[in-house]
C-alpha cells in the first residue's frame, strides 16, 4: 500500500510521485481535467497536497469527499485508493452500519438483506446515512479529512441537500468534494457477483429489472468529478499508480 511506503529520499522523487498521482487523476476522470481551477482540477490539487503533507508540508484545511455511485460501481475500491494516497479517514457506509441495519430490518418484520423496498428506503436508509454523516463530522470537527463511500444517489441528485452541506462545511472551514464513480452494467454485475454479498441477492435475481432502473450515462448535478471505473479502466490505473510509486520511492 502507498501508506506503507518510505518517505521520498529527495525532492526529485517527491515531485515524480506527485506527477504520477496528477496523471492518474486526469486519466480516470471522465472528460479529463481541462484546467487547474475546475472542480476536478481543484480536487486533484488537494489530493497531491495531502500526499505532500504526509511528508511534511501542505495545507491542514480538512476536506469532506463524498464518493457515490451505484452498487458494484467501485466506490469502495476508489475510496481506498484515495485514502491510501492522502491518509484521509475512509468511512464506508456498509462497514459502519450493516450489522445494525440487518438487525433493524428483522425487528421491523423485514428481510435483513432488503435494500429495495419501502421498508428499507423510508425507515432504515435515512438512519444509515445519518450515522455515516455523524461519524464524518466527528472526524472533520477535529481537523481530520474524511472520505465517505456510499451510493449517495438521492443525496447527490438533490441540489438543495448538497447546498446545505456545502454551507455547513463552509461555516466550519471545511472543503467539500463530490465524486461520482461511473460504471457500465456489465462491469457492475461482475463486481457484484465477485464480492458475493447477501445484500445483492435481489439485484442478481432481478438483474434486468434492476439494470433498467439505472441511469449509468449521467452524473448527478452535484457530482463535480466523474470517475470511469469500467473493467480495465480505473482499478487497473490505481494498481498501476501504486506500482509506479513503489518504484519511485524505494
């Protein structure tokens, strides 16, 4: 992992590593990064700055990064990659809330693996996201940047919700970045089958119905950076970046 690597031996190695990170973000961002002051460009700068800060410099201003996308799109993999580079706290919704969600669904007379009925969507899902956001605030309030991995489908489509989040963060001196991980249905199905999670049983059993409900070609209006995570795209680039950095830093 990048976090296990030794500090650069000289400024040239540091700059070379930073360049690798910059190039990778440009490659995985759909449409590329046209200018340094665009939202993708600013996020790229923050990531490189965070990597440099781990070696003694950079800005301490915390950032909240929301990594959203459909099930199996690669949110968790990308979030781990981002956390590995930056050292920001990585908070995955399922890891934080799955056990409680399953028990709550059972107590309400439902299926512990339900993720599509009104019982889950109206009674349980809001509590999941509240737990995730409260954990993020615990980190941000002590100056620790946080990466949140969750679908955020409804949230990132709601411009008013995102505006309120930005205003709350601005009042606390926190930056916000929204990242949408885009993937095609074929790749998502392969990712979902590979992880073998019980919560995906309904999706796989009703794949045509589920896939027809997804708008995989569009990014939410509040998602400022769109990452391409189709098979053979972002994940392979992340692995390539890790290997390149190892060669540079060792």
